[in-house]
């Protein structure tokens, strides 16, 4: 598995200063950008392109909290396997049902959908903080994996709400 944190000179932890991450990414990109190698031999251009691609993947992964947590868990040997592993607490399963019902009920009500979107975003921020604590402080990889699966569900639901709101604007 590629090592993203050392590429940017950052500590391997969930909590990240995104401004530092972005600055480190720009520094790496400036060094390996394919335009700098345009007049170099083909092999050097190919290597520069591979490094630039690697830097883009690393930045994208570390910038997104769910991807970052997923990456950290995989480095610890924990597979999220969200397609097959849907084990979640009964309380969260009930919350999923409530959210789905609320979205269905608010389907034609832009204000209600907007409130749901806002509430979901707030709940996601709380869960991301729980994920930070599970990974960086408690080292509770089992809980962290469940939180990632929860956040993946919430992200999907938020996109569905975004789509419904966009349709109302058309």
C-alpha cells in the first residue's frame, strides 16, 4: 500500500491541518509536475507522471475524512468492506430508517429537505470528531471501521438530498 503521509511530511494520524496538507501537496506537485519534464527523456517523463498521479491520489485521499480514515484503517489491516459488512448498532439502523422516512416525507418540500441536509451535516461533523477520537486517541479500530461505514451511508443520503434539491431548482 502506498505511503501517503511521508510523501507530504505529515504525521500519520486522522486529525490533519488541511492547509498544511494543501501546502505540502503543492510543494510536491511543483517538483514532479509533468510540465517540468517536458523536454526530458521519455523515461523521466513517465516517472514524473507516475509521481504526479501518486501525489494527486494521496492528496485526494488525505483531504477527505472518510477516505483518510479508510486509508488509515487499511494500513492497520482493517478492511471496511462496506458492501458486505453492514453490521451497525441497532440505534444507528433505527436512525437510518428515520432519515429515510424523513427524506421520503420531505420529497416535495424544499425547506424540509434543506433542514434535513443541514441536520445531517451537523451529525456528520459530530461523527467525524468521534472517528478522530477512535483513531487518534483510543486506537479503537473496530469502532472506527463502524463509524466509517456510518459516514458512508450518511454521505450517500446527503448526496440523494442534494440531487432532490437540485431537481427542485430545475
